[in-house]
């Protein structure tokens, strides 16, 4: 075999190995991401529940009303339901949703 051809074959084999290694690494990362539970911290979960609640800014709620609203909303929708409702609102009405999120965060004193 001619040296130039064997060099090209070796280069092609190395490129195939690199490609396979990258593909394997991406597949491994994707499997790991699917297995890893999505974690919400308490502030995020409360904020999303308050966002998804029926509570309105015009209600000018106190701390006890806010806490009860969060509890009831999580009980009714679950944390995934709160997240879904929030995502839907951000998709349908992004400006209004951003304002509601700022309001919810201000009630919970989250920066």
C-alpha cells in the first residue's frame, strides 16, 4: 500500500473515532440529563405557586393570605402544574407574565 493512502486511511479512522467519541459523550450527557430530577428551590416553588394562584395585585394580600394562597395552589395544581401554568402565561402574554412575576417576587421578598 502506498504511504500516502495508508496515512489518509489512518486520518479517516481517527476522524471516525473522534466523531464516535463525541456522539457517545452527547448521548451520555442526554441520558444523564433525563435521569437528573429538576430541582426547584423553595423560593422558586413558592414564587411559581403564587404566580399560578388566583391572587391578584388588587387584593393587596397580607403575608397570611399569600401563604394560604401558595398552599392551596400547590395542593390543587402541584409544583409541575404551577410551572406549566407559568410557562403558558409567559408564552401567551410575556409582558403581563413578567409583571406578575415581579409582583410575586416582591411579595416573597425575592431579589
